[in-house]
């Protein structure tokens, strides 16, 4: 029996490690591979939100750092994950890491948030319904027999964040309450098995068919340009590895040709 008692906390530990891995973006913070962030991490604010590119010119320009050199231009309407922001002279900049359209692999760039439009999310819902949301301090009880639950992005979103077994644990914390027009109570789960800031319908926790009565509104964006301006600057660190390799090959070939010509002329002179 003692072995069984020892196994229970071990299983709980494994579960607590597995679930956050499933939702790595929601629960773990991996800083961007960015030199400006590395040098200014203490002054950066973690935001963890998706944004549409939305520049007035029909595109946005990502820079190497706030006010720095150009990295890449992207058309309006694309979605970028802004992980951190930085304030420079009263202007808020966000950093994004994304697959480049002009070079192989990923690049990191900074962009003024005034040129971005937040994708509707739980923060947007809270802002729109702040007068209808109240702090929740009770211990929630689910209907008897509930074995699995649905966690939603926000009440009435119609978007399921995750469906999982119900875990009766003090770690699963509810912080806010919202009553919808049908009288159903919703709880904002600050943390649940690795997922943060999702919503649980307390009165109907395992129903995946709750109607979308608060769907995300369509974003209002500036029209994207047909063609991006072709004035992207080269990285300060030099050309890309591919360009450097081509240049190196040309130099080697030129040197070989020059050497052959010198030897040929010497032989001819003899």
C-alpha cells in the first residue's frame, strides 16, 4: 500500500508537467531570439497577444529594434504573435518572430503597435463587458457526474480552447464571474492544467454546442497594398549565408583563373 501512496503524488506531478507542455504558449515563456530584447528585457512588458498588421499605407515595416534598421515589410491582414512590448519615447513597440518571406527561416522584428490591430480575444471581451464581470471568490462546484469540461476562449465566443477531463484540484483557480442573457454563469479560469485565462460555463460545463452569442467581430483594417515596395535593407551583420557562399565561390574561381593565367604566361615566356 505504501508504494501506491507514493505513486499518487508522482502521477500528479507528471500530469502537471504534461498539460503545460500541451499548451506551451499559454503557460511557458520563451523569450524571442532578439539582441535588443536581450539588452532591454527588464524594460519589456509581456503581452502574449495576436495582432493583425494594419498600417495606413497598406503594410507594416518590422525593424531590428525600435527606431532601428528595416528587417522586412508585410502586407496588412497578416496575424503576428506579439510576445513583448517596449516603450520608446512614449511610443509602444511590439516584437514578433515570424517566418520570413524574403530569406530562409525565421526573423525577429519590432513594429509600432499603432500599426497593429489586436485579434479579438479574452482581453477584448473583458474590455467590452467590464461592467458585467465581477470578481469570483467562492469555491465552484460542477454538476454531479461531470467527468470532462469545455474551456472556452470567452463566454459566447463559439471557440473552444480545449476539451479535457475534469480535474478537481485547488490549483484550478477561478477569478471572475459573468452571467449571460440566458442566466448561465461563466467562470474565468486564471489557470487550469496549463491553460490560462479561459472560461468555463459553470451551469453547462461539458456542452460543446453552446451558441456563439458573443462571437469575435470582424476586424476593421486598412486595405492591403497589391505589391510591397522593394526597398528592404540588408541586415547590418552583412549578407545572408547564401549570398556569402556565392561570393566566396566567385572569389575562389576568380583566384583560380588568375593563377592559371599567371602560370600559363610564365610557361609561354619560357
